[in-house]
C-alpha cells in the first residue's frame, strides 16, 4: 500500500509552519542537518515527554539517566564500535560521489554510472580531540549511541537505586554518526536524538522480555495515533544482526520511500557488561539475593530515534481534505503531541473583543500551550492552526461580550460548541485528557 503523502509536502509544511528548517540556511544549509523551529521544538519535546512518561514515570522498574556525549575512548574499544561500527564505502571514479556499498544495486555509480572503487570499511564515529594538544592520546569520539553511557553506569545505578532486577535504565540524548548516505529529510541525519532503554534481566528470561518490549513499543506508536496498517515488525536475519545482538526486531513504518526502520528492539545478551568489565577491570555483575546467586544480567534494548518518530507522527497525521469546496491541510496529531493545544482567536482585531480574548489567553496559558492569533480572517487562522495540528480553537465574538460564552472548534470533527467562559478551562482540560472527547468520523477511521 503506498503512503498517502510524499516527503516534499511534509518538508514544505514543516518550513511553512515553523516546524523544521534546514540548518544554517542563510549560508546555503548544511547537508543532513536540520533545525527545529518554534512549533517543531514543542512537537519534539512532546515526543520525548510521551516516551519518558511511558518508559520511566509510569513504571517502577525503570529509572532515568543523562550521561555525557564525550566519553573515555576505552568505552568505544570495549563496545566494539572502534572495530565494528563501520559501513562498506565505495567511491565513483568519475564523479567522486561516495556510496554505501550494501545500499546500491548494480555495478556502477547510481548517479553517473561510473566505475566504483573496491569497498573499504568506513568508521561512522565522529572523531575529535580533547584538550589543547592534538595528539593520539587526546582523540575522543562523539557518542554514536546513548546506550554505552548506561552500561558504564550500571554499577552506580544498581548500588544507589536499591532496585532489584529486572531493572531498566533509560536515556534520551544526542548521538552522532558520520553516515555515508543521509537523506529523506530527518529520517537519517548525522546528528540525531536517541531514546534508549537498557532493560537488565536474569539470563534465561531474556527471550520473554524481548517479546514483551516489542509489544510495548509497538503499542506506544499506536496509542499515539499511528495507524496499525502503517506499522509492521521485522526480525533481523542472522547475517544482519549487529555485532552485539543475539536477536533483534525492527518496528518498521511505511514512510513515503517505503517500509523502513522506525525503532529497533535488540537482545544484547551480556555482551556489553562483559566487555566493559574486561576493559575497565571493574566487576559488573548483579547479586540476586532471592536466588542467592551472582550473574551478569542480559539486556533487552528498545532503541528509538526522536527525530525519526517525529517524522512518522507527522506523516501519519498529515491529511488533505475538502471542506465546503475548499482544500484544507490538517495534521491529525494526537492531542498529547500537538505543539499547540489551544488557539485563542478573537473574531477580529476590534478593540472591544481584545480585552476578553486576552483575559482568556492569560487564564489558559499557564495550563496549556496556548497561541493567541488575531491577524487575518478567522478562516485563514483556522487553516493555520489545522496545519500545525492544534486540537482546539477558542473563538471570541461580539455575542461573547453579552452572554459570556465562547465557541470551541474541534480540529478533527470541525464541531463547534458554545461554552461559558467560566467553564472553558475545565472543558478544555477534560477534552485534552481525552475525556468525553467527541470522536469524529476521522478519528473513528484512524482507530480501526
Ligand atoms: N543502541 C542501538 C542503536 O543505536 P540503531 O538501530 O542503530 O540501534 C536505533 O538505532 C534508532 O535510532 C533507529 O531505529 C532510528 O530510529 C534512530 N537512528 C539511528 N540512526 C539514525 C540516523 N542516522 N538518523 C536518525 N535517526 C537514527
């Protein structure tokens, strides 16, 4: 089934509505780097928060962590990234473009058909040097995954949190990979954000926990509005497993360029703790008081990309509809992800309407991300809010001055209800929690 929107439309909406801009645009941009604008920063934060809430706050078997991006170089020797975090690279002898050898079909350069060099292994970690003297000893790497910050803190967390296994440690943060081929907007970039959970379990229970986490993570996307038919699971073949993995499932999403990885859930076994114990000389094991035994835990790792999730949520929410002969572009984003929850829109800039509209804005904004907009026609303002996925618009008209009532307009059903100003906060709060939410035909379709 083809995806319903092409990437150009998403890129253009993101630019037009302040979601995502090309990085360093006034200098011509920087390949594969993107900046999140005023709306994008809210959306991205909401994605992070939704993940943190479901992984850390709503569970008592997971704790959080925030480790440094630059780590001791020994970490990457132990983790295998210095030796194995490589892609085969070929270069075109005519146009000198570089390609991932395993991602091209046929013999010649995909751009000009020119002859390609033999593949050579290219390490994807960004190197930099720490300290003022550029010598071998000060070479360090920008982390290519947040996971290693968790493994090297395993002992610190176990001894200070007084928690028992199974125990998860979660982290969200930037990772860097010098990818050979980037593209498809924010799908694959050289700087991106990871949301990773390392879930430590007793060996022998790992397969069960892998199944558990695959289901949990799949359901997370569905709960946040991604249609099931656009998601699927794929188990890695033995020949494609990463050097640390015993088993791995990808949650794939039907992106405009086809089915592609959205998140990976791997069984890393005891690889990382054993390696770090060996390289650091520190014992990394767990004493199970109930069983009276000591062991090196196995690790189940759901690893997702913030940016790639943002992209999937945007694509899945995007719709073009015809309303009374007029086209409207709308993002049917889940209310918890929408950058703006409520827009306060006085019917016009008339000075009589402004005080009540401002009063309503000031009342709502401490509770919800609220936008105030009084420019252009009300129709155009609704369209603007639809394009960024604002679930509710509150309109103040001349009658409002008389009857102290305002109109709530729902993004999906387009239903308009008149409510007393005094009740507005309570009603919006309930609606934003999903309580007595008027399920529109559109949402009914999505939930099938
Ligand atoms: N620690 C395991 C790990 O990093 P991965 O499959 O390489 O596994 C996990 O990455 C997720 O991180 C991917 O499913 C994707 O969502 C995101 N990701 C990886 N590389 C990325 C890139 N270059 N740009 C954007 N997102 C990326």
